[in-house]
């Protein structure tokens, strides 16, 4: 294949994995990201790396040993708590278990690992895509908000939930799942919030019942990230005249929704160190597929945005990036590479998205406490 001009839109785990593996094979790809710099915003919570997807991608990218220095095997602990605060189920990984299963890593640490593995100037920061103009023969001219443009033989849409690149392939747009998370957090939890740290354990604690729930996740550095979840209207706050910037008012509104829950669980709401961030959850329609289009493809959330109850989002994105890079290395033309990659991508992403839809519907249901306990007992 003549040296192709490859533009990856989005510096998330999937796009960076693709760029890294291409570089290992002597193929240059430019990554364009809308953020002004790598440090401009938090990358979110913790991820569990699955053996056949995220871990596989890290090995293929030559980053497995570096990953192990930051991974938290103890983060695999999974705990279910009743609305009364009693621990109903607790799956604790064996102490000797370091790489078996799905060790955890913070999203920010994973992204830094990938960024640091790339050649300098691979990522073009502050490059927010406005539009992609088709020039014929599968080439596109990409126009960015800073007034610059670049031509590409392959445009890879790794630009997340609200992907601009997806519009070249599909009319699909993410839909509200019916569930909203209000994110909050605890700093220095093991000394400042000892009771809540003990209730969380070393991994993830969930308390789910009657369309409501708490998910508390251990992050590195003593931080616990908390998601207060509820099945509700997307504009739930507007309907009640709630100002989301009014911390005290949001606290009172959440406490009212969780009337009758254990005081320990309610402390996850009241003892916030970070305030509250409203996060309605969206997903693409299932199945989301598209007709082959020369010079364009998608990976990660741009291709298969799904609820976090799949546990697969970042893992699938990294597997997508790995498979696309390998297809480009092995195929005689870009078109052949896109075909080879999309044959792998679409069936598995449809299956994962179906599972994610089932997962969120059972986690936020009238009988979610019973369903979740049965699921955990069966799978651990």
C-alpha cells in the first residue's frame, strides 16, 4: 500500500491505540482532538481491562508491562449492598491474583500511557472538526475550528458519542436511555470518609433498587467516584425548577428521591467533595450498522455508544483500534482494510450493545435489587 494519509479524529483510548500500533509498523497517523491540551479536563473514572479486548490491545501495542505498573488488581472487587446498607454479595479477588480477570486502571492513567507511547506531535490539540468534505476516490478534506484543514485518504471517527465523522456514514443519533447519573466524589476517602471507604471496598460497590441506585468506584489516589443513578426524565431538574449549579438544592433533591435508604448510603450524597455533575446516559440504536463508504470508518463510541452497564466501552474501543490498525498493515488497499475491519467490528458491537441495553434495564427496574443479586450470584 502506498503511504496513506490517515487522520484519526479523537484522542480517546481507541484512537490512540490505533495510532500506536500503526506507528509500531512504520505507518504514520495524525490524531486530531478538540481539547486544547491533554490535561484540560478529567478523563473520568476507572476501567477494568478485559483479557480478550483491552488487555489484548495493550499487549499488541507493546504496553502490557507499563500497564502492570499502574494497574490495580484489587479493584476487581464487586460488592452489592441493599438499600438498608447491608452487604448482600461480595466478590473479592484472591490476593495472589494480579493479571487474571480484569485489573483496573484510571482512565486518565490509561490515556497518559497511550499518549506517552506516541511520537511527539502525533496528536494535534485544539483541532475540533467542523466538517469533512468529500473530494472523491475516498479522500476527504477535514476543516477544523482553528481555520486549518488537512486532506486524508482515511478518516477514522474515534470522536465519541456525538461523532461528527459518523454523519458521513449514518443518520443515527444517540438516544436517552431513561437513566441519569449524578456524579459526585470523595477525596482522601480512607482517612476523611472511612465508613464510606469501608462500605465501598477496593473495587466497585452497587446498591440498586426500584429504579434508583448508587455506584461507588475506587480510583487511584484515595478517590472514590460516586454515581447517584435514577430512572427519570432527561429534563428532571427543569421540571422541578432545580438549578444544577446550586449544590445545596441538588443535595436536597437527591435526598428526597432516596427517602428511606440507609443513612450510610445517603452519606454518599451529603459528604461530597466535588459537588454534583448531571450525566444523562445515552446510547445509539441497536443494531447500529452502516453501508461501506470509501475512506471512512468508525471505532469506539462513535460506532457503538452504549450504556456503561456493558463494562465494555473502552475495551471495545481499544480492540477496534487494534483490529483496524492490523487491517491497515495487512491489506493491499485502504478499502480492503476497511472491509476486513468492519466485518469484525459490526457483529461484536451489536452483541455488546444488546447486552448493555439489557444491563441498564435490569439495573434500573422495579425489581433491580433481586435481578442484580441473581446476576452476580450466577456470574461469580
